[in-house]
């Protein structure tokens, strides 16, 4: 029996346990991980529960980030790692590696957009009240300098006190390099309205 917080390898299976939840991954011949009989719907309550269960565990933030990438496949293509997830505040990192690089030997502009969008989106979703529908209606990004090395994206958001009619909210994410220099700033416009 595996206890909470333990990771055990059984043959080609890896099991992670947390608060009554077991996630089984199978290692395939090409060294990717596949989930077995595990389905999630993309919703903030699901993500918040998953985060609260996984983040304290060894490797829990990594596992949460992989599951997020599985739930939102395009976001998963950059391999971002969610480091902090609090109501209205998110911090996500991205390793510099060939998969996210361009021909100029720096991290690709669209990978930066993807990183900023997921960071600002998670920040928004962590404080979105139930009964409010949301959709992204615009996105702008300013590139300050070439992005190299491990990047850290942060986003903080505060909502208006009451959303009684359609409202536009801009959410900003800043992407910094290891020297804390801003390499890109993204603004995502969300349309919010009562359901």
C-alpha cells in the first residue's frame, strides 16, 4: 500500500498519491508519460483542488504542470512549470531549451505569448467568482529584449467589487529572465459577464 505523498515505481508504472487520490502514469517506449483512466475537465475548482493536493508533495508542482498541459494541450507544448498559484497571483517558469527556441538562438516570441497567456489566465481564473462567464477578447505583447535562460512569468489581478454587467478586465503578466530583467510584458483582455 502506498501512503500519501509517496511515489512508487512498479514495473513501468509510476504512482503518485495525495489525499485519497492516486494518479498512475505508464512509461511508454519513447519515454513520454501517459495517464491511465484519469479524466479531468478544465475548470478552476478542479485545478484549485488539484493544486492543493499536489503542490506540497515532492514533484507535485511538476505533476500539476504536466496535468495542466494535458488539459490544455496547446499550453502544454512549451512545458511551463507552475511554481505558485494563489488567488489572484501566479508564478510560472519556462526552461530555455531547443523545443522553445527560434532561429535567433533565443526563446521564440510565440512561446513567450503562450507563457504570458497561461500565467495571466490562471491568475484570472483563481479569483473569478462562480456565476461569472469569461472569455479572452484581446491580447497584446511588448518584447523588451531577447529571451534567454530560465524565464519567470508573474501575474497579479484584482477584479471589480461586483460584476453585474458585461465588463472588460485587463490582466498583465511580466516575463523576466534570471537577471530579473523584463523580456516581455503581455496584456490579456477578458470579457466578464454574469452567467
